[in-house]
C-alpha cells in the first residue's frame, strides 16, 4: 500500500541478505509498463541517502512523463521495508 501511494518501493535486505534496493514503476500514460530497480550492497549508501536517490530517480521519471500521475513520495519509513515483485 505504501509503495502504491508513494511510487517507491524499498527493500532492506528483505530478498537478499546484504543487498538494499528501491524500485520505481514506469508508466505510459496510466498503464504500468515496467519497473526500474536500483540495488547496492548494504552499508554502501549512507543512511537516509537511499530516499534522496529514489526521489531523484522518481523526479527524472516525472520529467519524462513516466511516473504515475498524482504519486506523492513520502519520507522513507526506516522501520519498515517494502518488497517490489
């Protein structure tokens, strides 16, 4: 639900130990056509920077018209993780 609302899914070692990631959906108009995932070794990105990276990527998608209309990113909730499949 959080990922649908914000347009960003976070994965904090939920799928693979030692790997963090975020994923962003790609839209063509209102149709979901693909997902972009960015991953890195846990600990490589400073705490709090994953949100900044995800927001920069989401803003790029918005500039290209590939983000879901109306998605509003929320601050990263570090107490939970979201797995994008």
